[in-house]
């Protein structure tokens, strides 16, 4: 899959893909309006009305919503842990527009031109210049350039993905950044801070960036890991087991993922690392070093509150929302299921065109089926060698949260999906 995505990001195939999709995605619409601002539609435009409807809902700011509760718990942790003369040193930004430039989302963060995340199959584009942010890290350089050393960014992020109980095209992320000058990093940690340096002529290695003194890298790493381990303890209890796994992110090095032991399985809950010095240099903070992390709030909330399906976060059903109506965000809450309605499965088969992308189909299903689509699975792939044609069979699982889903209703939605897939994705129904 990685090789396939890598090839699709090459210039020639990417341009073909843009032209191929422009007929179905753009249609006769000339502009797309988001939060009162109009954006010209072009061949890169792939954002759907169903996604646009989610913009501005800001679950992370809705009182008594589980996303807001967990955000408050994390925010409280940083306020209490990091203070100066009794005042919190971390600033919090939770109302930044989700529309960002490609420069903010990719270039400022050193994301390579051939990185899979730039592909139309992975991200939502308003046009060739603007997109819906794929991570809150897109705002990182702006705040560093403004002179901030310690801050949290909370917001909704958008990624095209599979359809199941743990993936949704809109979710919420909390990012954190902390920068240090020599005084901040060493004075409280060592007896002779003047003997240590942030930078030297150290070469790049798996353990540090070129130019970062080893003692500086180790100090930043210790501060980062101890902070996030303590945060996990605050969220999940003192008996929670954690482990660090080496990772790769374009904007940090070295980088790690933090995993927690949950129901006898290791689950990744966040990514983090030492900020690439090139980013700090370009942001006017070249005399400092620092760390950054990013975490998905839905993933944490699902584990913390035992919420089984990510679609529930978008529910307006009071049977769901009332379970989180507490004044203390640190209250112990365990979600109690209120729907036991059976699923309804419908299979859909079609011949796929040469440039078919699964995420296009998943996005189409979400747009037409909404939140009553619980899951979409690719259950069969058949290749007719003689004619060089490939067929996919998908199983669409419908489940209504409030009532039994009738098969006739599921059939009607599936017929619409089939018709749209035939017209917009150039598939041939079987």
C-alpha cells in the first residue's frame, strides 16, 4: 500500500488523477464556502458537503461533551505541571480555522513532496492552495514565529480514511510545544549549567539531530517523556503500563510513539519528538531547542470512557450526551450502551478503473449513508486475467442508533451509492 501511494504522488500520475477527478468532484460548482470565506474550485477540490457540514461544530469546546471533558483534563494537567510564579506557562489556542495553506500543513513541517499524506486519497483539499488541516501541527510555526515558547493547540482535523468503528474523517487533536533556551533547559537539572551547550558540531545520528549537543537532546527527551508518561498516569491511573516505540515524523527527530497497555493490548495514543531545528530556525527561534507532541482526543476518550464506536461522538442523542453531564471533568465515567439494534449488511460489487482509490469510495459511502453506516469492508478481490480487469466486493454494514434498520432502507441507500460510484468513480457495477 505504501508503494502504491508513493507512486500516485509522482507528478505525472498526480496530474492525471487531478484531471480524472475534476469531472466528478467539481461539477458545475465554482466556489466552496467555509466559515464565510469563498475558495475557488479547481481539479484538486475533493471535499464533500458531508465533511463541510462538520466544520464549526467544535466538539472540543462543547460543554459536557466527552471530547471537551478529556481536553479539559489534559489542559488542567499542563496548567498545574508547568507554572512560573504561580501562573501557568502554557497558552491554549482552540479556535483556529481548520482551513490552512498547503505550506502550513506540509512545507513548514518539512513534509517531503512524495509523502503519502499529500495525496488526494489521504487529505481533503479545497483547491490546489488550501486544504482542511490534517493535524493541528499546521499552526505550530505561526505560534513559534509569534514568540511563544509553550502552547497547546486544540481543534478538529480532517483525513480521508477507512470506514469502521475506530476511524472517522473528522476527529479532534491536541498538540503541544515547549521550547527551551540554555537557561530553561539546564539550570534546574544540573549543578553546573554554564558548562553545557545546546549546540555543537555533533553529526546527525539515530539519537540526535546534527548540531544538537548530546546533553541537550537527552535533557529535552527526558522532559518530554516524563511529561507525557505523567499525563498518561493522570488520565488512566497510576497502574497504567506504558512503553516507548521509535517512530518517524518529518518535523521531529528523534521521534517516538507512546503506547499504553489497555485490555491486554498495546495501543498507540500519541506521537512526539524533538522539533527539527530547521523549523525553529525558520520560525525565528534558532537559539532554542524544543519538543512537540500530537494526540487524537477521540482515541483517548474511547479508551478512557469505554466508548465502542467513534460515530457516537457526533450523536445528538441525549442518552449519550447526558452520561457526560458532569461539572468536574475528572469524574469517573463509564459509558453505558443504549442501542442493541442488529446490523444490516449489504454487499456491493463492481469492476474498478485503473486509478481507483478506496478512500474515494469510502468518502462517497459516508456522504450518502451518513452515520448509519457502521463499517465498510473489502471482502473480495477478483482479477479477470484475460481481460485485465479487477473487481472489488465491499460489505456495507448499516446500524441505526435509535431503531431497527430495515433492509429495504439499506437497499435504497446502497442503490444510491452504486449509482454515484458508477458516475463519479467510473466503476462498472456487477
